[in-house]
């Protein structure tokens, strides 16, 4: 993983994860709203916010309703609540990550190509429509549920490289998860683990 030794390098392409890099997400408020007890909230989060379930949603081999029904069959205690769980976007996407829209605009003025690579299901288009100011700055994107591959599988990075005719050593991949950075680096991309727009700005020498 890059530790900043490439600070100041002029990448011609920067690839951004979406969640917790461009926009925040938090399922907690919606879970607390739609489930009445702490015990139900805790158990629901453990099952429906697990890496296993989220990865299955992001892979896109089955629809989210299909995956939900399978889990409800396994955990019928949630059956009375599922039909009522329909959180609005602003209940689990509380806003853009501070400073990122401004940073993307600055990068575009420098002629840097901006791409997106996200693990997300079909609902990502609703998110992009809700936050057009930041997502419209991207010159292209790849979404896991459309590729049926998820980060950190090296194949999704290789597919991105092929689709956008990238030269990996000239690109930087930005993600909040270390494991996803490691996958990108296996494909030859430079990687940076995101913490804040301010730290990324410093890393880029801006």
C-alpha cells in the first residue's frame, strides 16, 4: 500500500471509490427508524449489514429483493418489518464527503481524468441522481453489480483498465478500504487509502 512516497506525482487518471470517499453512507438511522427494539436493530444489522450480504448485493447475481427474501426465510422474526423498511436516500446517504467535490473540480481543471469504481447494486443510480454535483464530475465509472465482480477481485481492476485504456502506472486508485487498495495494486495501479479530502490533497501535492 502506498504510504505517500509518490506524493507530488502527476497522475493522468485518478479512480475513486464512491461510498465513504465521494458520499457518506450509514444504515444505522434507517435501522433504528424501522425496527422497534434494540435487540431487533442489533440482530438485523448483524445479518443484513454483514459483509457477506452486502457483497452478494454488490455482485448483482441476484436482485436485492431476492436476497432479502432468502434471509427472511432463514430469519422469519424480521418478516413483519421487511415490507415497511423502505428508507429514503437521505436516511442512509447523509451527504457528500467534505471537500471532495471541490477537490474533483480542481483536478479536472488540471486535465486529470476522473473515474469511479464502486461496489454497489443497482440503487447506485438513485444515489448518483441525488448527488449530481459530485458524480457528474466523473468522466466514466464501473459498477460491480453490472460487471458481476467486486473489489478486491483483481479482475474488476483489470476490466476497468481495459475498458478505459488505462496505463496502470499513470493511475491512482483511491478507496477507504485497505483490502481494495491491495487488489488495485495487484493489477498494477497505484493505491491510496482515503481518510479525508484534506489528506488526499496533501498526498497529491495540491
